[in-house]
C-alpha cells in the first residue's frame, strides 16, 4: 500500500493508491478467504483475538479446555 500526500497542510490530505496485490487480497476477503493475524491473546482464559490484515475483520476464539479449567470468581 502506498500513501501519497497531495499537499502539505494542517489537515494532511492523503490519497490512497492500491497496488494490484491490495486489490487481489481484498477480492479474497470478499470471497471469505481472510489472512488472520493474532492481535490480542489472553492465556489465562485461553482466548485469542485475530484480525484480517486486509479488511480488518475480527475473529475471536476460546479454547474450551482452558476455559473449563478456569474457576469462576464471584
């Protein structure tokens, strides 16, 4: 991805020029083939948040064994 500033001002107006790879990866996202990367991980409860690096779609997962073995505090 390339970001090009068209003029210098306080607002810093920016124009986005997608590359062919950006267009291809976005098309894959529209087809449901996301490329996820781990953003946050909670090892104490076995939970993890992943995010697609192209369209920023989030995916959450909880490992059943880690969640079941963790006592609930009340």
